[in-house]
């Protein structure tokens, strides 16, 4: 049997502001932006250099969904972004105005820092140790 995660839905306030943040601040690639209706689009972005899982940017359409924007996991780290060069990406993200809520720490398994996306979701930026 073979399975894989294809997309993770990330609830956002606005498609265009989310696309701008992920493509300009984090350098993600816009994979698809298809209009499905007057209010709904199919928007996929992914980190550079990967063929793995994409983020599906899903616009909040009701009060319950809007209440989840920026806090899909109750304040826990939500997403984990691996990098092959922590220092390069950390400095670039700082220059792009990304807010870090936990400064870099060297752990036995790699280097990690926690940042917020444009809505406040928490992410780990991780460079795993190579063996």
C-alpha cells in the first residue's frame, strides 16, 4: 500500500493576501489558482524545491471558520517547514518581516525556531541534523 498527504487546508481571510505572503515572504511557489465560484477558489502553494504536500489556501466563509483563522491548533505549532540551510532562511525571513516568537535553538535533532504566518499560525522552521 502507498499513501501520501497531498494538501493541508489552511483557513485564510483573503486569497490574494495569503498568496502574496506565502509567495513573497516565504518564497513558496503558487501551483494553482482556479476560480470555482464567485466566492471560492482552489489555491495551492508549496515550498521551493519540493514535490511533497501543498497548502490549500481556503478562505473562511462563515463565523466558525473565521474564528479559526490564525489559530487552527489552539495555539500549538501547526506546520513544520524543513530547510537545508537554517541560517540563510532565518535571515531571509527576518528581512522579510516574519515575526519569530521563539529564537533559534540547537537541539539534538537539529536547529529550530518558531515563527508566525500572516494570521498568527505558529510554524517551526527546522534544519534537521544530518548523520
